[in-house]
């Protein structure tokens, strides 16, 4: 009889534990389902499907539009597209310098007159472009300069064309590789719209 009474006293406790365990299982299952749904939403890209560009934008040097002196030329006819072109011939080392406010970038130039495209990466506003020739050590003299006002067609314009940092053409192997990989899905939605645009333009930069 004592054993039977003990069994009756224990049964409610076991039932309570089982009920608590069942509730906990339901709670965990609900949380897991919610997390999976949320994660699935983040893993899916939104918007129109990616389509590769039909053509590759290239830079140009228009000698007829260029200004300069001392066998050095600056072509500022495409600044709205995010770059300025420069060309010079010299027996000494030459550099192009792009200045905007307190910021500046310098680029080595070919000495045979081959033009280079310098990105206008400091955004809209006034710029000064200079071509410098080395005299000795780290000393340079100015061959020519041009003051230009830049109003970009897009904040990404300086990064969507080949330039002195990253040179390529439509026939470059890197462009062919980019087109071969175009079908690989790109997960964007987890980054937010601003970061999505930067990722999309990042693809264009590295083709």
C-alpha cells in the first residue's frame, strides 16, 4: 500500500515535468522556425536579376581637346565620367598629380607620351591637375597644369572605367572571366540598399 501511495504521489510530479518539457520543445521549435524564416529572407537577393553589361566602358584621350605645354598635355573633356587623361614625353621621370582641397594623388607616367587616365576619386568640386618632371631625388618641376570643376554623373563614375590603377579592355582575360561567372548568384539583401549598390558597382570595378 505504501508503494502504491508513493506511486500516486510521484505521478503528478512526472506529469508536470513532462508538460514543462513539452512546452519547452514547442517554444524551441517556434524559435527555430522563426530564425530559419528570417535567415532565409536575408539569404535571398531582392530586385531584378543581375545582367552583365553589353559593353565595357573605356577611357579616351582627346588630343584636340587637351591643353598643356613643354611636351605635356592634360585632357579634361571627360571629367564628368570620373577621370582626367594626361600625356607627356620626357627623358626624366614624370608624374601626374591630381589635387582636390587638401587631398592629392600622384601617378607615374610613361615617358613616351602614352596617355594615362587618372581617377577623380575625391568627388565633385574644383581640382587642379599637374604634370611634373623629376629634376633630382624627390624634386620635381611643373610642366603644365589645369584647373577644372568636376560634376560627376555618378558618385561611382571614377570606379567604373579602367584607369592607371586598374587597366583593362573589352578583350582582357579578366573581363572574359567576369562574363563566365555572371550566373553565380550574389546575395545582397543582408547588406541594405546602400551597401548593395556598392557591391554591384564593385563587380563592375573588378571585371
